[in-house]
């Protein structure tokens, strides 16, 4: 499912922490569709699990091709054979075998950036023998269209201390999403080790605190999850149906920038069998189809800059009728901060307090229409060095010290710059812009 409609201009996006292989570039689109797969591939060293990963892992790799985006868990000691048999152009580099790595990897037809691995703060028993946790990849579906993809493997087992550790894992993930994915579309998928029916699990917390929807609950269970404390909906081990509950889940939400809809859920076990009829893992593979539509009120550009600092997105903080009035930039040797104040008082500010401030107040009927950014290296990190904004009346405001490495974002005809996306700390590391129609 690789449809992109309403294609406009192609653009190349730099990718961080990936193995790549000459993929076609995504283009801007008003709508499109893609599918995802989550699969715990049971890649523990031979003898430590119930599967035969030496035989099964290459076979799994050969069958991942039809899925646009794949999250795998327990991709440990047989990782090389998985990638040798897969052709996705964008893939995360392994973090190591069992005892060294988290076993989490993403394989994608779409470029992604800002890749992070995060270790759980809590674990119990054998779960502590390897640094389990979660990852975040910001996937570029098309120009200016991103979804934050989380790959998860929580603490296993159902003892009291294991349940407590898993609840702590879920809370840690929930807190991270609230800080790092505010304003963004999100997909969380992986081996959560949770069940809606199990007393002591808190998967509902992750959904409620982050506005997430479980694709299985929505498409198979009519929107109502199984009652907590009820009997487990155990899967048939030979030929499971979609009705049974598994610990492998796909959760999602859209944003003001992109509407995301789950269109299909399926347990794809029949596509992952050996010639002798045995399953390739002790978990089942689960796929969800998604469609997306860009917002009519807000859209975004791509990003420019480095993968440092903390991510931000102004989409959720913008007034319903954006009306930018004063742009302020801070800069000196580099670009320190950007700030945009709207009529009514909403102020969107990112970066630090260094440099010298300069402001531009827009006249009635005047709009910000483009920004030219430059980047460079500071202490081994990619930072933004300058920004120059231009209005539709050819007035400009700039700050920082320009380099030769440049990128310009220009609002589509009839649209204006009303906010920002990117990453920042004491300075600005990365920047994109949010557009809204001129009214």
C-alpha cells in the first residue's frame, strides 16, 4: 500500500541513524495511505527461546517486503540475516545482540530522522539482562508530513513486581510522548506485554494520556476494549483469528497537521509460516493499514538542522484563527531563538536567551511567506547558524551568521507562516515552519 496522491514537488530529507539503499524520494501529497507491521521475531540466542531463530530469521526477512513500515522486537543475535534478506531502503542500525542491545529495529520504505533509543528505568528478573526500552523515529510520509513512530518492548511476566515494572514502563513512555511528540501524529506499536483483561496492567493509561486509539479495539472490537478482570481472549495457537487479544499492539493518533485513520487490522500469521507449517516466531505478526489527509487549516514544511535538543511543534498551541503580529529573532554567532506573537497574545518561543534580539511587527494585511535557514557545525553538532524571514511586502528580518549550507521554506500560494516545528535547547538545532491559510 504505497499510494501518494496530489503529488507536488520532490524533496530530499537527510536521515539520521539509518542504513539506506537508494530509495525514491517522497513527495508532498494532500492524502495517501501506508501499512505497518509489528512483529516480535524471537531472535534470542538459540536455546534461550522456544523458536529456531537461525532458520526462521532469514525467512522472516524475505517476507517483510510488502509492508511499508515494520517494527521488530527481539531482533538480537540473528539481525544480520534479517537485513540480508530484506530490501527496505531505510533501516535502523542494530544496537547489538542479547545482553547488549534492545532488540528494537525499524525497516521502512519512508525516510525518517531524529532516531532515539530510550532504556526503561525499571525492569525485573531476566528482563534486566538486556537493555529493553523503546525507540522513536520521525517518519516522513511526504513533504512536510510526518508521524512519530514508537517501537516498544516492555517488561514481561505477571508477578507483582513484574507488573509494577511494566506499569512504570508505560508511564515512562507516556511521559516521553507528551513531551517529545506534542502536536505530532503518533503510532506506537510493539510488544507491550499488556492485556486489557489483565488486572494490574495500565495500557489504558497510555491511550488516555496521549489521545491514542488502539486499531484492534477500533476495527475488531467495535471501539470497546475487553473489560479489565475478564477472562483473557486467548488466541488459537495454530490459526488465530483477529478476535483474540495479543500483547502486540498498534496504537495511533492524528494531529492538526495530518488526519490519520486506521482502515484495516489483521493478524498476518498465515504469511509467516515455514514450509512445515510451523510459525516463524512465538509471537504473531500484526498489520494495520492507514490512510492520511493533510489538514485544511494547518500544514508544515520539512525540517532543516541537526538532531539535538528537544523536539517542539506549535500546532497544538496555535489559536484557531492564527494572526501573526510580531516576529522576534535572537542571534549572534549562531541562531539562538525564534519567537512569533499572535494577535490576542499567543507567543510561540523556542531556543535560548543568547545573542541580540531583533523584531519585525507586521502591518495589517502583511504576512510572513518565506524563511532562509543556514546550518553549520558547533562542538561536533549540527546547529542552525542563521535565519532570514521575508514578508509578502518584501520586508525582511534576519539574525545569526550565515553559512553556505542553506535551505529555504516558502509558504504555498495563499498560505502564510504562523508557527514553528523543530528541535531546540539553549540554541536552535533544527527548524521547520507551520503554515495556515491567509484569511
